């Protein structure tokens, strides 16, 4: 019994003995980390802990754990008195990464206590998917609570308004916010919740979602035929828009579906011109222009525009014109201007037809006896009504179509070549000057007694070397070629007599 008391006294007084001999007392017991959090008002890091069991603590040292190469090391950032169990660290790094913090206690004359197990803040990042109009939230886990961590909650603020609950996760460290609206500011934070209700907040992550503005409207001003295989369009784009990418949709005829045709980029200014290569302007094509968003989805559409297709045919000395109505002016079609081209010359306006009429008959009597070639061409121009409010007044030109009027051969059936100055020469009357021409006369035995290749020359009844032909019935033959290479021939009888 005496021995045991002696040993106890040695153990009891050994520390005092060591101190008296100049040795260090053992370090104090470490405090216990409670949690770390990001102050959402300032972005600083808040650290809190439970006191050390050692009563003679004089201060606490706050550490940040940093990555050095492949290792981590604790760096003391500050110290506080023994009565303080929390610390605000004015770092701005919590908005860039997760921050790991720890604490140790000290007392005079001894080494610091062991550093506590570190706790790590939540670091939140957001990524906007402009095509899906969805915000992706991703965050690092809160480290330090182990199985006592119950869940994560995400909160959102729109246009700097109050934060509201968005959703929660148990172990998944991501969440999607759908139906994001354009031109608004979204801010988020995530908080981890412990089983006793303690919460740790992440940094606040914000993004102003703004897409380029689309024009309020797009006006198709024309679709005109250019030559035989191109359609030229012009669109006027309302000037408040900021997008620079557009897509042309084309239909290959009325009732056909509109198909994506051409993406047009780097559009600057209110006017967009585009020329489309087509199979033939004798066929109608319809077009719509759309503005595209950042994901190449069509947003604002123009009115439909389509080229006018003109058809023409002729009977005798009349040209019959008909055309498809122009599609589709904002103010509607006012009238159609009809142009005629002869001898490959300058177009001449020959008539104006009020809409909705789409037909016209051109009388060709004027070509008889003239030097006009046998081909006459036409085109039509649609004029928009005067009350247009979007862009400029539209004018759209149709294809050019031509008719070849077959030369009309007017041949007298009798003449009297008695040199009395009346009806002495017989020749055909032509409505066009032909490219090639042959006029022949044969007797009743089939012998050729006259031939000329000059349309101005006629037969005066003479037979070379034999004088005047005798009275009777003769056969004539006419062969001519139009400027388009079309051959026309005519046969008949003429009667020669002397009064």
C-alpha cells in the first residue's frame, strides 16, 4: 500500500519536477472543428470550432490547408484569443475554389496542440447551355461531417431578387435549372445541411443570360428572276435586331414543304440580298428568311416571297400572256407592269394591269410590214401597294419568255402583168423579215420559170428568153426561215391573165 502511494506521488509531481528542471509541458488537447462556410454576403470564409478540453488554452491558431505540388500543408493565417470559437477570414479565394480550414490550440510554454481534422467549403460552378436554355450547377462536396451530412439544397435568385429554393440532392453533386429566360441575371448558392440542422454555404455563382436580340420583323421585298436560272431576293430586316446569322428556307413550288436551304452569316445592315441558283426561272420557287439563335434554331420569319412565272403563246398576230401572282408583299400587290422586247432591244412598257388580274393579250398587228424579227419577248413586274410600312416599296420581276410568231404569208391568187402600172407584179406579203427566203414559180409541167431570194422582188410574168408567160394557172412555192431557224413553206396557185 505504501509503495502504490509512492508511485502515485511520483506520477503526480513528475510534471512539476520537469518544469522545475526547465522541460516543456505536453501540448494541450486539440479543439474540435464544427464547420466552415462561405459568407454569402461577403464571400469570406467563416470558421467555427468547439473549445479544447485543456483549460489552460491561451489562444487558437487558424490554418488553411493548401496544395503544394502533390502534397498538402497547413499555413497559419491568424490566431485568436481563447474565448473566441469562430473566425472570419477575409479571403476572396472561396469564389475560385474549395477552401480547407483547421484549428490548433496553444498554451504558454508548450507546443501547439495537434491540428484538427480539416473541413472544406463547398465550391459551386455554373454552366449555361444556351441551346437547351438550362443552367447546370456543379459543386464540390462538403468535407468534414462524414455520415452526419444529410443533404444539399440549391437556391436561386433572379435579377438580384431574394433567393428561393430550387431543389435538393442527397449525394449527387449537380442539379439542372431548366427554362432559363433570356436577358436575366441568375445567381445560385448551395448549402450542406448536417443532421442537427447546422448549415454550410457555398460561394455565390452568377451569370447574366443574354442572347443577341432578334429583329421584330423581316420583310421580303422582292424575288426577281435573273436570266434563266437565278432568283434574286431582297429582305429588309428591322434594325433593332443584333443577330447576324440567318437561314433561307425554300419550297420548290406552291404546296411543297419549305426545306432548309442556305445559312447566311455575318449579316450587317438592314438589307439582305441573296441570289439563288435554280433549275429554271420558268418554275416557281418560294422562300422564307429566318433569324437564327445561338443554337441555329429559327426564331423570326419573314413573309413568303416567290418569283413570278410568266407564260406566253401566240395565235396569228396575238400574244396571250398569263402569270402566277406575286407572293407575298406586306402591303399586297398594286399592279403588274408588262414589258415587251423586240429585236433584242430595250424593254418597252406596253401596259399596266391592276391586281389581282394576271393575264393580258398583246395585239401584234403592228409587226406587219415592219422590220421586227419574228421573236418577241415579255416580262412582268409586280408593284407593291403604296402603304408599305416595312422597308422599301417592292418591285419583283418575272422570268422573260418569248414567242416566235410564224410569218404569215399573204399571197394574191391572180395578177395582170400587162405593164399598165396596176397589178403587174405578184409577190407574197410577209409579216416578218425572214432570215432566209425563196420564192419560186412553176408552169403546169413542173418546170421552174421564176426564182428569187429577195423578199422585195416579185414576178412580173416574164420567162427568161421567152418573153411574157401565157395566160393560165401557175404553181408557186415559198420557203422561208425565221430568225429562230424555224422553216415555213407554202404552196398554191396563181392565175395570170391579160385584160
